[in-house]
C-alpha cells in the first residue's frame, strides 16, 4: 500500500490500547493543575482520606506508565507505516516520515502554546526525525539503543516529575493571554527537545515489535504477551511503591538525595509497565476477536484509539477552560479526587465523540490532517484505470513470514495504523 491504512483493516489490539490508555493520560495530566502551598509530583502534601487513596492509585498504575505505552505504540505504528510504504524506497519512506514529524511538531507547538504546555506531540515529532533512520536499523542496534536510554532514565536525577516540588507556574496557569503567549513557547521547545530522551526506549521497542506484528497477531505470540503482561505490570507496581506511598502520605517525604533515587526508579519501572499494559490489552483483544458479536463499549473505545490525537487534544480544551486563571480558574478549588473525576468524565466524553464519528464513518479531524500531510491526496482509480503503483500490493515486509503464510482465499490479518 502507498496510502494510509483503511480503518476496516486496522487491528483491534493497538487501537483498544490507545483508547483505554487515553483515560490514563487524562488522569496523569490533570492532577498537575492542582494548586497548593506545597506539592510533590503534582500532588498536595499531607493529603488524607479519599485524596490519599486516589493519589496512591494514580501514582501506582498511571503516572509514568501510560506515556511509555504511547511511546511503544508510536514506534510500532512507525514500523508498520515503513513496512507498508517500502515500495517508495528508503529515501521515500524517510521523506514520508519526516513530513509526519513536521506535522507533529507544528501541531504540538500550537497545542502547547494555546492549550496545554505539557504537550508531547512535538516531542514525538522530534523523535521521529531520528526514527525515520531507525526504521532500517538491525534488531541488535535497536535493542542496544533501547537499553542505553532505559539506563539513562534510571540514573539518579532531580528531573523526575514525580519528585518535582514546584507548584504550577505561569506557563501552566497563565494569569493573562499575553503571559500565555510569551511564557509557553520556551517551555514547549524545552520539552520537545528533551522529551525524546524519555520516549526513546519504548519507541525503539515499538519498532522492534512492529517488525514482528506482535500486537496485530497476538495468537502467534501468546507466551511472549503473557510473560510481558505479568512481569511488566508486576515490576511497574513494585517500582512505584516508594513514590506512591510518599504521595499518599503513608510515609514521610525523605531528603532530596533519596528522592533523586526514588523518582527515576518510579519512571524506569514505568517502561516495562507500559509494555505490560500493551500486552494485556492485546490479549484482551484476542479474546474479544474470538467472540464476535455486538460489543458497543469495545467498539467505542477502539474508535477512540483510532482518533487518539483528536481525543488527546480535546482533553486539553477541557484543561484550558477549567484551570486557566482568566477562565474558570478551578486549580485551587478541585482536589486530587476532583481532578480524577474530571479526567474520567472528560475521557468518557471523548469516547462518545469518537463513537459518534465512527458511526458516521468519519475519521477525527486531526487524524485526517496528519494523513493528508503525510501521504498527500489519496485518489481512488476510476473504473477502467489501473490502480496507483503499489496500491494493492503486499511486499515481503508487509506479508507474514513463511511460518504464518495464508492459504489462498483466507482473509489477511488486520494491520495497525
């Protein structure tokens, strides 16, 4: 194929993972808006009761776990795009991916300045500038690259967001429009340039997994997925406990040098956690595929994953309206439990929006924009004309290997978008 993948050909597992994890993205982002005299990792100090319980749950299962999953899925999607577009040649594939990267950087920058300064799309775009070359790296180099950057993120450091003691400042909560337009661009550029360091490891793992279509063909990789789900999530939960118990107020806040050890431990354990979530949701998708029938909830969440950029940006509209001081200004009003309820409600609203778009056969507006920039106008041949070069061709990379070769007439397995 030389154009974007049709929605009907997409695999359920990756889309289900994206859609479900957007709830975690909402939970992870929203609590950083809470304004309090003393905070740690986006949580007010000395929380108790329901707020303490919610802080523990989010620190254990959400913070630093959802973003590695999206980094993994981003790399996976890039690998599948490169495989489907191989007829363009190495230079053609790089140019296609660079166009996609440029679109992500521009959309991300505007998103950061106008809505939410913690944008990650621009960081994805910067990472893809290098990723356009990485798609042709051998497996060994990819895995070494992933190991090096995993080690870097695990080293003691004071830069972990989980131990950040600064309350939300002007870039996060600008008091006026002028401050918003002047304070946010430098922060956005900083995140875009340094953010890829944190995403590099899961991105490389996603490229590796995408070559093997692990998430699209879970029936061929059951053992790997089960081990990854059990080990990855176990490591994530255990590695989160020191910081999670501190955020919940169960144990006192230690000295700064200890925090600089525990923060990176929390972040590093989130990488296997993100892989574990991906494996678990793809195993769930495999079971759902074995039971075809009416499944409105699953289809709605998968539709959210297919429109993940639009839904992610829609979340930021809610954050901007709710927390910006010159709008509703609720950053000093909502508690941790309150922001979690807002995040969950926002996610449910985006699921309903995505499902409405699915029912009418429409992509999300930002997915449409990104595909048009990446692939250009996609023209269907008129009757009697030959199709576009490669439009209905599967090459050696896109087709399954000999061990999974299909019989004549058997439907092809779904792809990941």
